[in-house]
C-alpha cells in the first residue's frame, strides 16, 4: 500500500513538471514573436533597411547630384562657352603677373606695337604671329630696361597664349573628325567697331571661282596694296562685301585706322588672316557644317591703351 501511494505521488510530480515546461515553452514562443515585431527583420527594414537608405544616399540621388555639378555635359559646355563665343578665354593671368605687364607697357623703351600686344594678351585676346614676335624680342632685349619679374611675366603671357591656341586647334580637329554636315571652305566676315571713333577699314580677300580656283580681290597683296575700303561708325557693324553682296572667303588681308586719332591697326596687312584655320587630313583648309559660318571681328581699344585691338569669334 505504501509503495502504491509513493508511485502516485511521483506520477503527480512528473505531470506538474510537464505542465510547467509546456507553459514555459508556450510563453517563450509568444515572447519570440513579439521580439520579431520590434527588433526582427521587418522592423529593421522599416527604419534602416535598403529602401530607407536609398531615399537619402541611394544611387539615384547621388548620381543625379553629381551630374548636375560636375557631370561630363556641364563641364564640356562650360569650356566651350568660355573659349569660343567672345574670342576671349576665362583662365586669366594672375593679378601679380598682370601688374608686371602693365608696368612693362608703361616703359618708355617699349614700342607702341609691343604695348598693344601686351594689352591684347592681358585682355585675353589671341595674339597674332607678329604680336608674339614683338613680345619675344622685347623679353630678349637687354637694352629695354625690364626687370627679371617683367621678363618672366612676358614669358608667362606667351605660354598662356600658346596653350589657348593648342586648345583651339584640338577643338578644331575634333570638329573635323566628327564630319557633321557638308565640307565648307569659306566663312563670312562681320566687322564691328567698338573703338569709340570712326574707322577706315581696308580689306583684300580670296574669291573662289566656278572653276575651282582661288584668286585675290581686288588685287593680289603680293603685288599691290589696292583694297576695298569701308568707313565704319562707332558702335556699328557690317559684313565684308564685294560692293554688291555679302562675300564668303577663306582668308583676308585687313588693316584699319582711326579717323580722329590716326591710330593704326596693321597686324594682318602683311600676313594672311585665315577665316578657316581648320586643316583636314588632306592638308586642305575646311570644316563641316550644313551652312557657311560667320567670323565676327571686333575692333576695340582698351581704356588704358592707345592701341587698336582685334578680337575674333566664330558663330
């Protein structure tokens, strides 16, 4: 009898233990589900998951922002605007260099032609071969009385001008390689007077005949100074014509003189000014476009210079 009671007690204790374990297991399972709701995968995705990150620092946002400020299209377009439209470049010389160049231009030993070339370079205009030669001679002239800083400033000006020319030639080569449109051999020339005084402008230019040959008009500059003569009022503009209609040409000889001051501009009186400087792979001057382009020449005089300057820009 005692053994029977002992077995019954052990059985009840085992049943109570099993019930406690089952209850504990059920409670633990319920607690785990609650944890998933607050710290599990779904909760994590809602606060720090992929979707939330994409909204603030994702691929689309970063790419769009970068393109707007430093993207390829923006950079290329900016470069094109600064170097082409007004005939000037945006990368100016440092102020200290410009100060030295101004002191050089005021030197009594510096010729008017050299002074004009200095102001042209400081203003950002492309220098002609004659202007570059004049400045090279000035920097090498020991009797000019220039300081070492002034000679160095002239060297920097010539280097900057050469860099600008190389960039323009590279752009011309790229345009030629693209070969968009028809091959053009000529451009129109538009003259603008921004000097503040009336100008007399004289021009000789090459004409393209129907037989595929070039000839100078009204005379060959190698044999005669005979030229077409225009009088251009300040603030006005006119196209190069043959006396009847607008003319497109490949290169010109051109010079000008102020009617009030008598100031002369003769950079291209004795050398050719190419309106089509691009050279194709066949060594022929030409460019590709659906229509004949225009070169605008602006004649001006800086406020602190007695010299006439000319700036060229294509459009």
